[in-house]
């Protein structure tokens, strides 16, 4: 076994948006080999069925969601496009500094234009 850590943030809880983001972290002992699993944690037949069916449902749901979005004309954005990158950068400034999106976008766009002018 080995110790693995995790961290995350909570922005809403119990049906409400929190006044500020709550950070959390933790750790657990990850099993690396099947023979390390304690007997009381080994999966029984019902558990195995539940895991397999959950995996199948998740795959089917993802496929159905993608098909429904495509049928509605909604495509996954190109994450390497300039528009997507500028939008992501502006959203980061909004989160980091609490400024309005329009202001953040103007800053990011100006920075991008200045950098593009350096290309020559």
C-alpha cells in the first residue's frame, strides 16, 4: 500500500453557493496489489455487478449526452483555439481577482494583441 493525497475546492454546498471557496485535502492508503485488500473490503458478487453496471451506465450516459449535444448543434470547443484560450484566461482573472468578466477579457485581449505584435 501507499499513501495517496487529494485536494479540492467546494464552491457550493447543501443547495447554496458559499460566500467563499472552501479548500480541502486529505489522504488515504491506496491498495497496489489485490492480495493487500482486507477480507472485509473485498467485493462480493453483488458489489461486482454494481461496479460493472455503474461503469456501463456511465459510458452509455456519456455517449448519449454527446449524441444529444451534437444533434442540438452544440460542439465541443477546440481547446487550442485563440477564442477558447482567451476566454479561459479571462475566467481565471475573474476567479483570482474578483473582477468583472468584461474587464478581464479586455485585459487578456490587450495582452494577447501586444504579444502578437512582437512576432513581427
